[in-house]
C-alpha cells in the first residue's frame, strides 16, 4: 500500500480551497448600481401657456411655480405673437414673476396670416428657477390687442 504524506494532504487541500475560492461569486467584482437622479432625459420639462385679448402694453405668460426640492433649468423658449399691425413689439423677455430679467428674446416676423402679423421666437437660453420661483414670459407691445402662446422646455434637478 502506498503511503500518503501529511504534506501531500495539505497540498491537495490547499489546491482544493484555492480552486473553490477562485470560482466563488464572492470574489467576482459586481458593478455598482448608480442612478443619476438629475439626468436631463430623465427629468425633461415642458409647459405651454396662452395669453390674449385686449392689452395695456404687455402680455404676461405665467408658468407653474417650481415645486419644493426642485430646480428648473430652462434651455429653450418658443413663442408665437400674433399682432394686428407690424412693428408693434418693443421687447420680449424671460424673467422671474414680478422680478429679475433672465434673458431677452429675439422675435422674427413671419408671413402675415389673415388680418394679423406673426412674430415667432425660437431661442436657446440658459436660465434657472429654484423652488417657489415662477418663470414668466413678457411681450411688450404698442398694439391694442394681440395673442401670444409661449413654450418653455428644459429639465429639473433635485435639490437636497
């Protein structure tokens, strides 16, 4: 009968432990699960507001108040201003409700339709509004009546 030495037994046991350990999932690296809560595509924001009728020098488009725990980043503004006469817009801007100006916008005259003149806005902007603040678009005009539709888009981020 062949004798087995203690050293051989230890060698075999060590090889077995290493083989099992190398194939064990505990030794494998796992990818960390990371979620980007502030990803632009995940938190897309879009809103449109209408204003029209007799005017006293301006038309104010008031958007929704930014909710608690959020910051709204506006990246694009589109508008259509339908005026009764040409060259009646003095300025168009993005601002806080009853407050600070964020951006001046550029109006472009489009072909006339019916009895009116269309001025469109299609501007990239970068403006931020914190919780409780309200984005507003203002069209200042010397026209006695006009209609405006405005669209803001961008994304929201979570504020800790």
